[in-house]
C-alpha cells in the first residue's frame, strides 16, 4: 500500500508516470493537482480548456486510456500509468505524421463549420473521439444525447453532430 | 482545495485500516462528486484514500441476480449486457443522469454516496444544517425550487440527486458493506436516511465502513418498466421529479408494482401502501391515479416548489402507463409517449 503521509500541508509530491500524446513522462505531482491543471500549467498543453472547473461544461474533456473524462475533476496522481490523449495528440492518434496534420474529426469540424470561438472545441473533439470509441451512439438523437456533456455557447451544436455523423459513417464504410 | 495526505489501498482491509479513526479521511474513486465538493471547500478531507485498485470491479451472478462491485463505473454498469437484458430499468436510470464523461469516471459506490446539490449546502458562505449542524436551513423560505416535497424536516429540505438510486430502490437492491466490525447487508430502503433532526448524515453507514457491492435480486418485469425523468433541460440536469416504475402483469391485471420517486426527498421515495393498493388492480389510469394520490397525500410544498406535487402526480401516472404498455421512456428520444 502506497503511503505518502507527511503532515497534510507539507510540500508533498508523488512520483507518477503518464504517457501523454504518445510521450512517456515521469513527473512529481502534488496530490491536489488536477489532471487539467497539470496539462495546462505544468506541461504547457493549453489546448485543453478550463471552462467551469467543476465538471459541468466539458471543455476540459480528454481521453484517458481511450475513455473520455472531465480532467478538471481528476486528480493527476490517480492517473498514474495511464495514457492521456489531449487535442494536441489527436492527429497522432489517427497516425497522421508531420506538423499541422489533422484527425478526421478535426477535418470534419472544419468542413462542417462546427466551431465559432473555438473555446469548447478541444473538449468537443476529444469527446467526439471518446463517443466513437464507446460505440453506443448511432442515430442523431443518440449522438446529441451522448455529447450533452459538452456545452457550446456559440451554438455550433447541429454542425458538431453533422461532423460526428460524417466521421462515424466514414469509419463504417472502411 | 485543502492540502491533504494521499494514500492508496490495495485491499478492502487496507482501505478500512487507512480510514482508521480519522473523521476527516475520505475514500476516493471516480472523484466526480468529492473533488467538486473539495473545490468548493464543502468537503475538506485531511486524507484521501485512493480505492481504485480494490478488486471490486466485476458484475457477477449472485443468487439468481447480480452482484455489482462498488468500483464498476456508471458507464460500464449501464452498458453491461446482463444489466441491459435483465435490469433495463437500472441501465435507463443511469443513462438519464450526468454526462458520458461523468458516467465514465463515476463508480457505483460513489453514486450511492453522492451528496445533495442544494445551493446552500454548496455555498460555504451560507448556513446549512447538513454542512454545519445547528447553523440553520436557509433553503426553508429561501430559494427552494429543487427541494423536497416529501419526508423533509424543519432542519433540512434537501433532496437526493441520484438517478441510479431511484432505480435501485424500485429494484429492492441490497448494499453490502465492510467495516471494522465485519460485513453487513443493508436493504436499499434503509441505506439513505430522512433528514430528521440530524441532516448531516445522508446514509446509515457506520464510521469506517466501505461499500463493497450492490446486489440485485432476481426479478423479471420484462418490458414493463420505465425511468421517467422531468427536468428543466432535456439533458444534463438533475431531476425536478423522476419516477422508476416496474410492473409484473397478469394480462391486464397488476400482480406486483414497484415505484420509486426521485427529486422529491432526502432519499429515493417509495410508498409500499401505494404499491399494495395497485396489487390485483387493472393496469388503468384510474388505478394509477389512485396510487399517485395516495403517495402525494402527505406531500408538503415549500415556498417555490409546490408545482412538484402536481408534476409528480402526473409523472407517476404517465410512468405507470409507460410501464404497463411495455414502452419505457427512451433516454435519447426525448419525446414522452
């Protein structure tokens, strides 16, 4: 059993290993650091956004071992050993080599005008990939419901669903 | 968020030992409620015990029913093939709640123990008898649209926000817990408390106890069930009123009825008198209305939530009609048939 007790309040760091967008990182992390803050503040991966910081907007959505979660509610130390994919790593996920390449979902978002200000977009993209990994949503209604954890104040929702539908059907056609 | 010790447990015994006698120690699994509360300084644990490595992640056959490990995620539970075919009411209720991201992270045990979303409970700048016993309940006479119409007290009118628990109440699940004094089984109806004079305690767990599984008994309602959730948005919002209904029918006659309400009380609300009333009756609107009236006879409105009484009355009737027809509410097609 791992026991890291100094007195609560001491400058305690826990050693963890995370594979982030394919790159293995060994990190010393305070237990109260969220995965979101680790990614943005420490690792400069500012693609993932802090919208509400309370699990209510989905802007912080990332993939942990292929599963979408709200990184604002995840303590980084609890993800020791996991593979994390952020928006910066989506092209790599689709085996697109080289700079400035895009995952099919990113191409579809551009094609379908599925973003305006772009703030919710990294979360929408990771959430879309997570949705497709889950393999449950098939109809438009199901896609909408399955994306209900990602809010968009610009109202790009219908185009987001269009983009997801297209990539899902591409995937089925392959 | 306060500073805290962080430890990991590998066995249930380790986890219980790590809790020790520290009243500010907390187990953490998905963290989707606890971390939220910590960010608001409502929960300030001195120590977090990471229980995500405990061997409580399976769904197994158990005495004709199923035993759900406390660490099974809400998503895994809802999409499990055995749950979908044998307990579709439970799957439906889970999918009505939260978001995919939250369901992926949240655990069965955590969902069971999630705390109220009362605005005053969440605001450390206001009094709250649940958060600080004796400080008062500003929801009474305050902003109480989302609060209880049944089972409340002068000390607390908060509601239990879980959808999963409403289905577990209707399915008469059993909660298995383990603690310093050994293992025990808690009937679901006895797990969550009414607020009474002591709203600080949400449930009947004793100090040092941990939920290890939730057991579902063998049941067969076939398609005669529904989870009907009414809320201000079509998705991603807590229930104003929800109904879990399950019926065993003999032709058009009700053999057994199970009914639980969410969004209306400090615990999922069952009224066994109403269930008994339905037994042997024809599965008609008249029977359902009689049951609804019986359940809501003791309902008490607060200053802003009186609409819930009539809403609940109609939701009970509509839910029972859906169950009787074998057309459970879809959680993705939002039309209420």
